[in-house]
C-alpha cells in the first residue's frame, strides 16, 4: 500500500482584513492542482514521511496550524481519521533551506546500477533484493526491514552493482522537478504578501 500527499497552499493576505481586525489565512490553491507525485524521498526530506533516506525533516509532525483556513479545515474534515502526518511549512523556511545538505544517515535502500558497455546505468533502489540477499547471506525474515550499510559500501553481483549511498536534499527535491509548480505559486504569493504569510499545509493517507 502506498502513501499519498494532500494539502493546500495557504496565504495570509493582509490587505483583505478589516481595519482593527487580525488578518486570516485563506486556502489559496489545492495541492492536487500542483503536485501529488508519490515521491518518498521528497516526503521524507520535507515532512519526515517514508523517510527511508534518513533526512532531518524540514517540518515533521507539526499538526494542523491553530489558525488554519476554513477551506483547509473543511477539506481535512472530509478525510476523517484516514490521514496522518499533518504538518505545515512556510515559504520563509523553504527559502532558507540549504538544499545541498546531506541526509543524516545512509539510505536504507541500496542503490542499484547495471553494467553496460557505456558504464554504469542507474536502475533504482529498494530495501530488498533477493539476488543481493542470497549473495550476502541475509535471511528471508529480514525482507522489508529498514537497514543501513556503511556509506560507500559496494557489492558487484553479476552485471549488477549495489551501493550504499547518502542522498542530499537536492537529490530528493530536484531543482525544476515535480515540486517546482508548488514553489512557483508560493513565491508569487510571497512577493505580494510576505514570506511568512505563505505556507504549505499537508497531510498523508495510505
């Protein structure tokens, strides 16, 4: 069963409140219209969900903001008890992020490459490979369990190379990748209302 992301970009538009009243948050745009890609590296890096790569999450388990917009509250209520990992992050925090920062630990999934005439070709990564397990003597009961290996460890098995690697934030959230539309909208709103007045509120479901 996979994990999906849901949420809204919210904006606190200071020009819209009445004199003498505090400004309120508005649900600006549904995340569904910008990015609902199931990318566990990004989920882990940003929010600590499915954090197989061992990142220090930017904004994990903060819960629903106490001043969340009516639109966000209404949408979240529709999900009842199906959701988990509700949290939020401001554009100011995202702008201040060092995207070159490495994960705190090596990826619990081995990165797999195939030998070709032109060199190594990246295949993918997973927590379990029967070929790898048999070659290094891992018992089958270890299947599906998160496990890390010393960084740089490498195994050559047939035409396949398995490596233990440490990811960077930029590898998890690629520049110009699927999160770019979200950042573009948040940046545009922040240019009008301020970096601290734009935030992303998210929750997850299986």
